[in-house]
C-alpha cells in the first residue's frame, strides 16, 4: 500500500496534465474540428468542466441551445473564475436564443462573481426595458387603429326584442359598419350603419358575422363577432329514468332558453326522493307507483313548467336510458347494467343493426342518424323478467366546415375549425399540406399561434370522433400582411425629432470611431515595437492557446452585439472587450 499511493497520485497528475493538453490542442483547431475534439474529450471526461466551457463558447453562434446546456454545466464549477466566465457566456447564449429574462439572470450571476460582468448585465437590463417599451408602444398604436374590441354581444332570446352594438374602437369617429363576405343576419335581426343590431329574433342559434368597418378618415378594418340567440325558456326533459324501490336513484333535468344558472323547484316527488336547486332528483324510493312530478325552472323573470311522470317499480330496470350516443355507419359498443336486487341478470334482444349480448353489451353499426329504439328482455335469477326499450341516439357523420380562415401577420390567432355531427371527443390532424409558418392545429380543433409570413395555404384537415368515424376537408387559410396606417400629424412630428436624435447619435459615433482609430494606430505601433519578443512567446503552446481563446471571445461578443441596436454596438463592444480588439475580456478565455 505504501508504494501504491504515490503511484495513484502520479497517475492522477498525469491524467490532469493530459486533459489540459488535449484542451489546448482543441483550441488551436478550426471550429468544426475543435468541436469534434471537445465532444470526444467530454465522452471520456464528462466531469472536465473547462472543456464544457470551451465547447459551449464555441457553439454560441451555431447552436445556442446546445451552448447553453454546456455552459450551464460549466457554471456549476467550484472555481469562481470559471463559473463567472460560464455565467457570462451563458447570458450570451440565452440572448441568442431570444430568452432575455434567462439571459439577464445569468448575467446577474456573472456580475455577482466578477464585477467586470456588470456592463453586460446593465446592457441586458436596458435591452429588456427597451423591448418592453417597444411592445407597449406597438400595443398603443394597435389600440389607436380602427378595430373591433374582443367583447361579446348581448345574448338574445327568441320572441324577445333585441338590441346590441358592435364593439367598435379606435380610428376617427364616426365609423360605419356593414356585413362582409357571405355573412347573413339571424332571421328578424337588422344591422344599422352605426353598428347597432335590433329586431325580434325568430330562431335560436349562434351566428358568426364578418363585418367591414370604415371611419371618418377613410381607415378600414375587418372583424368578426358571434350573435347568440337562445330559444324560449323550456324544460326539455320529457321522461325520467325508472326508479326501483330500495335502490339509489339520481336523475338530472335539462332546460333551454336560460343564459346562466337556473333555479329548479319540485313538487309531488315519490316518497324517499328529493329535488335540488341545481335540477337533480335523488334519494332511495320506498314505495312503488307512478307519480306526476311538477317541475318549475326559473331565472329572474324567465320561467318554465312541466309535469313529468316518474315510475317507481319494485322490480329491476336498466341502469341508464338513453345510452351514450353512437355515430351513423361507425362501430358502436356499450355495456348496460341493471338496477335492482343483487342477483344475476341476463339480457337478450336488439335488432339487425345492433344486438344485445347476455351481459348487456350493446354492439353493432347503426345505418343512419336518428334515434334507435332497441327492444330488450331482462331475465333475473329469481325467475322474473321484463320487457324494456333502450334508446340509442345516433349522430350523423362528422363534417368539417370549409369556410376560409383569415389571419394577419404578427397577430395572435385563435380560430376554431368548425365540425358538425360525429360524437365527441374529436381527434384533429393535418392530412395534407402545411399550415402557415407560426400556426399550429391544437387538439381541440383550434388554429393558434402567430403567423409570420403573408400568403395563402390549402390545407387538408382530418377529424375522427369517439367511434373512429372520420372525414377530411380542404380549408383555405389566408394570412394578410400587417397593416401599417399612415402616420398622423403628431406622429410625423415625433419622427422628425427621432431623425434629429439619430443624426446627433451618428455624429457622436463618428467622433468615437475617429478616437478609436487613433487608439488602434497607437496599439499597432506598440505591437510592432514588441514584435520580436511577442513572436518568440507566441511560438509556445500556452501563448497559442491564449490567442485562440481571445479570438473565441471576440467572436462570441461580436455575434451577440450584432443582435443589438446599431447605435449601441460600438460602445458596448468596448465595454465587453475592454477596448475591442485591443484587449480581450477574460470571460472568453480558453480554460
């Protein structure tokens, strides 16, 4: 053991020396070869953080995401100098990715370890504030344009006089409105030129209306709204499920024509059952018989009444009726259970399209949409049996709406692809073609994102429902260019002031450049005087490594600075590199 310990120490020292030699050798190679050499070294020495730092720095321009991964690992170093450099360059990589908040957080870490990183931190703060201010300014400019605010129209009701107004905003009043495209108003409703809807609707439904706007200054805009008309208040539940004596019971009632929460009241319920204000009858009935239940639904001044028979038997009955809906021509399967005393039950019945198995499984393929009535027999182990009729609602095949979709460059999009028929849930996909750049088709059938380029796309969209019934349709998606209205008088004045400020900045930059050129000439003279000694030192591997590191730092800083406003580049380059090419900053050195 006494001999082994020195040998182990010597092996470790030799390994460390070899690691640094490989790192120095990789730093002298061209970028592509340097990357391959560093990746090969890290495969053998994944814990050698200086190599991760160099690889990350090398990748800032070509692959900032990969660079960020390597620099994040290097930033965990216990060597404060290496950690500071890694946080500094990680800020550059995050900036390159467009992740400004993360870039600022990394720069703040670097400045906490090394005060010389403070200029980068401060500049990132300035960039973030400038972009926030720019976003606010653009939002204010958009708000000044003629447009429709995203506010819903009042909800109407069949047979009740209606009045509502388009949420027109911006522009130079007064603005006029008219229907656009193939839009049609609901029966009984009119649209005045000032954007006012009025009339007495005659049919229920939700209508999407495309409208064209024009203001007093000639500004134009388009938009869309939905006008929702509710039916007359009515209780739609016609029949309640059969209740069984001694068995838990629950049934929910339904109504139409109410716009929000409906309050329910019940009278003459069978013994053991009660009704709740949210429309649920529940409990355990204690006596057989048929009872007429008085049901009252109300909301403010609106109300509806109905008398519904509730049958309470002392036998057994299907646990649900109607069954979950099917889709025409699609395979269907659902198992029905029995409510009644605990014993074995056997099913039989059905028709040629839908059969009922002994265990209550209803399976088959309905031929057409509508309401399918299935006669069935339930036989109990105690010898009793009864005849029932199961109802299966059958929906038509799904059909995708082919109305053209219009989007605008730079504006958030959230438009639903319309589908009728089928049985939810739906599964959406793009069968052929490509969506506009920046737009995606989400699982709920909505087109979302922010379109990047103007143009028209023909996309074939597919949808499949719960029972795998599917269809496809070609949808035209048009992306309009961003609209830039002519500047107003006050905006023109602001532009003149901006131009004056730009001229002053350019004059200052020219002075800075002349001063910088003078300093550069002086530096070149100093370098020529020290030429001999410099050439002798540059012949050593250590000096070559330092030169390679300086070049890497210069490249990383230049790449980042190219992303900044032009008027800020020269001054910040001097800050980041302590005078530009004259003296490379320590954050880019090769480790």
